[in-house]
């Protein structure tokens, strides 16, 4: 948690064939992660007086296309950074 609270980025990536259980696995991880993050952020706020802000994205890559799962499966454009 210290890594996240110090500006780190957490990525959870599920890869596999259709029907292999990716959605189930991600849903379970999401539940545990949210509970743990909010519990830890409350303790962190009490200890440091600093508030933590979380940002979350869920997207699906399928058939070479990317969809935003929090915005009615709106298609996203992926751009490569030149850096």
C-alpha cells in the first residue's frame, strides 16, 4: 500500500481465452482491493493528515479494439507515447 500511497500505479491485467474465468477473477480481486484500499487510506489519513485520491479505469481489449467498461463500452483510441 505504501507504493500506491506514494504515487505508484497499480495495474491488474487478465489475459486468456473466452470463458476462462477472467471476469470472475477480476471481480473478486476488485472487491478485495477496494476494501483494503479504503481501509488503508483511512489509517493513512489518520497517521499523516493527508487525504488520498484514487482513480480507476476498467477497459477491455478484444479483437484489437479497446472499450471503456465504465462508460457504456465506448470505444477508446489507444495512442503511443513518443517518450
